[in-house]
C-alpha cells in the first residue's frame, strides 16, 4: 500500500478522457483503506479498516489516522471496467513473458493445460497475446464460442489486431460451436 498508486491506465478505445478520469477517481475511492495508529507505553499499534493490524515496539505518546490506496483493489476495479492497468514496465514485461512461456510449453512440452494456465495469467495481467491465445484455445480446441468471443474481444481492446479479425469472423453465423 502507498499514498498513491504508481500505475498508468490504458484508456478504452473511443472513451473520453473525462470518463477515464472519472473511472480512475471512483476506483481510487473504492480502494482507499483507512487506518489508525497509536504509540503508548513503548508499543506501536496500527489498525486498518480491512481488519488487519499489527503491533511492535516504539516510542510513547503519539496517535493518528489516515488512509492509503490498496493498489490491488484499485487495479481490480479498473480492470473490471475494462482498462489495462500496469504498475510498472516490469509488470508489462512479466505479462508478455508469461504468454511466451505458454507458447514454449505448448510447443516443446505439449502440455496444453500448463500452456493454458500461462495464457490465463498473461491475459489477467493485461497481455493481448495471452487473451488472444485463450480465445484460440476456446475457439479451436474447446469449441466454446462464448468464451472465445470474450477473450478475442478483450485482446482486441488491448490492441492485438489479429484478435479483432478473429472476433469479427466469430460474430458471423455459427460454425457449430457451443455457447
């Protein structure tokens, strides 16, 4: 936790900057966690509104309260609204790295489930590559049109152009896929 989130958000296509700022503000408010602390008789006690607290040694005679933004709650809120949230370039690298690991596992180890897990993790972190490959899995292997559309659309929003093409093709009359 920290006073502010050290992240940047990739806006949704066609969305105004005002709406993006409004969503950012609302998610910051949802992620704000209050806390209080006191130092008395050499003991430091801190309590967060989320039920967590801790105590250890300290000086005496101080107390206070404030709030911090829980970055995990903030990111979940923004991602639920369709944004790509990246806390640092290393997180973006990790998302793409997970996608590449999934490809490697699928090709070299022939382990579909392990590859699927890497793609899922990659997609959850905001990788268009991971979402696209999940869409492929649902489309070509699991024959689940609804899930394929979901992941192709998410990858398309993340500017993965091949996914946009697949999404449009899948919107055409059914190809014997289940919903």
